[in-house]
C-alpha cells in the first residue's frame, strides 16, 4: 500500500467535499504536493456565480466575502485533517484569485507528513 499516494487521494476528496458543503460546487482540478511538514494544495475552483457578477461592480464587498469564506474553509479543513488523520496542524495559509479561479493552500504540520503515515495512522 502506498501511504503517501493514499493520503493525497483522500485529502483531494476531503478538500472537494468541504468545497461542496460550503458552496454546493466542487473544484475543477486540484493537486497535492508534500514537502516535509508542509502539504501544498493547488486548486482551480468554479467561482460562485453571484460573486462573479458582483466582482465587476463592487470588488471590495466580494474581497471581504472571499476572506470570510476562506476562514470558514480553513476551520473545516483543519478539523477534518486533525480528526481524520490525527495530524497536528500549526497553521493553514490560503489565498484565492477570483480572476483565474485558482487557489493555493499551505498546511503546516507539527511534524513531517512521513511521521504520520504509519499503519496506525492509515485507518481510512
């Protein structure tokens, strides 16, 4: 069993599920990379149609909305990772570009990902 590959696939599903829960829309594409104690997720999203329309007339309002949505997403993602994978998160950094619909998420763990990827850890 490839623990790292399994973890990445499960995380992709989790990320998409959280997106669907919050926005009723999944992501178009996403990629997960692991660098020691960091998990990097690059994703291409679908913009919420009403926000896309509002972007043209009042970007300040949509920027504040985006920030609020991002904060809620980070809370849900942290909860999922800590509960499902028993990983301790130090920080989650996330940004979203509405013009291109790309987002970047960096999850900084307390320890390297390889530490968590053991038989005890992989319960999923």
